[in-house]
C-alpha cells in the first residue's frame, strides 16, 4: 500500500498530537468522542487505498474521496500541534508566558479551537486551490537553425491521474482551456490514467482528448502510473495522442520532438544514445515524464525539455523534500543551453488537495532566433546512462 511505511513511521508523532489535543478537553465524554474521531482520521487513508483496488461502486468512491482527505488533515493536525508546542515552550523558556497563563481555561480553549479549526481551514484552502486550473506562461529564445518557423507555442500538461475521483466536467474544461490557447503543439507528460481502467469513463476521456486542436497535433509519453496499470497504448491511439517511447520524430520542417520512456526500471535508452543520430539542423524538444539527471540532458543538443511527475510536493512542506530530491522540482531552469520546465501537474494522485503549487497548463512561447548560442557549442553528450 502506497505510503504505508511513511504512515507507520509517523505513528509516534500522531500519538503525540492526539495526546496533546485530548488533554485540552475538560470532560471525559468529549475526550472519548475526540479519540473515536481521531482514529477515523488516522484510518481514513489506509481504508481509501484498500478500496481503490477493489469495487468501483458509488458508495465506494464516496468513501474513498472522504478517506483521502484524511491524509492532509492528519498531516496538518500533527504539524500544527508540534510547532505550537515548540513556540509555547520557547515563550515559556523566555518567560513571556507563565505556567499559570497556559493553564487558564480560556487559554486552553483557544488552543483547542486553533488545533481543531486551523487544519480544516488549510485543507479547505488546498481543495479550492486544487480545483482552479490555471495557465503558467514562459517565454524563451532558442536557435532557429534552418527551421521554417520563427515562433512556436507549446501547451504542456502532465499528471492527469484520470480515475474514480475525476469530476465529470474536468476533461471538457481542460480541453476548452487548451484549445483557447491556439497552441502549435500540445504535449502530454505522462500519468494520464490512474490504474488499468476499462470502464465507460475511459471512452469519455478518449473522446475529450480527440477534441484538442493544434497545428502539429498532440504527442505524449508514458509515466510511472501507466506502468502500474499496464501500458494502455490503445488508449493513447483512441485519444489521438501520438505516444513516443524512446523515439525522435521530425515535426514537418519546424523542429524535432523526442519522447522518452519512464525513467524507473532501467529499460530506456540513455539520452545521449537516443539523440545521437538526430540531425543538428532544427531545434530539438524533449518530453520526459521525470525531471531526472538534468546534467546529462543539458550536455546534448536538446533546446527544451518538459517534465512533470513531482506535483511540486502537493502538500506543504513536502515540497522541501522534492526540492532536495530533484534539481528542478517545479518551474524553469536553464542549464547549459537547455531550457528545462517542470509542471506541478493538472490533477493529483490521492487527496484532491494542493497546498503548494498549482493545477496548471504550462505554456512555453518559444522564439526561434538567429544568433542564439547554437547547440554545437555545447559540451559533448554524457556517455553514462540514467
């Protein structure tokens, strides 16, 4: 079960938070009610994970959604209790607060209200943030070389995680926003489906993807969740998405597009090998689900690389862990002559809560110019595989 080990390791902190909150109730009845409710919160996520691999009934989906919300709620309960206790301890140490003040009924009631209300407010804010799909635009220059175009508008979206929790109107709304951009090409960065879906919703998702309009069409790469559910190449075909798996295609006389297999498992080509036979006469765009080993990619002829996967941590402060794990967890970075972009994604796995980052469509406005540093001036490609 996903995150089971992390949950088990956090049990001491969870018990500490429960004990500290329970002590603030004045009556035994309220203490016991809180204990039952807190146990439900703790068990909500594991139960949801178990249900996600079983029945697809309506009541199951309702329980799953409620249970998934318990994970961020529990996270912020624990964090708020721990950091509040640290602050109170510091104030006591500095003798700004006395023991008598902390023990007064009014002060205890205020602490209790804060511990119970603040996590709920944070989660509600995260639900609102998750539900608002936005554009995030960038503008860059790359060498034109012999390309027939001078401007390229890329619309990039990743991490759809289409499944039981997907709202009925979500895909229609996404397609409307993408088509409003009048992009030259639409790129899909993987993790499109959540699990091995074969229900009627799959047909609706395929139909919505086919409504996307772009001059050069729609291309995509697989993500790690495609591997979990079994690679559904037929879904991409029926959706009108050209799936690229360690291959390079020439997009008319405008640019080259390389699409990579997912980076885990060691079953894909090193980036240097993939691009070795690609001519150097046009700009080169790379689509890779995971933003890993940017150094190797920056030593190739790639002008642009687009990735997803990270969700930018999804829940604050998990983004700090992502920042340590990835050289670029979200945003834009120019390394060598390559522009790297990482999106926080369209949707999320699990809880529909986002307290860091945005639900976004990335728009990259590429100006193809003469005089920009050519790819041939970069360092030679690294011979080491990912």
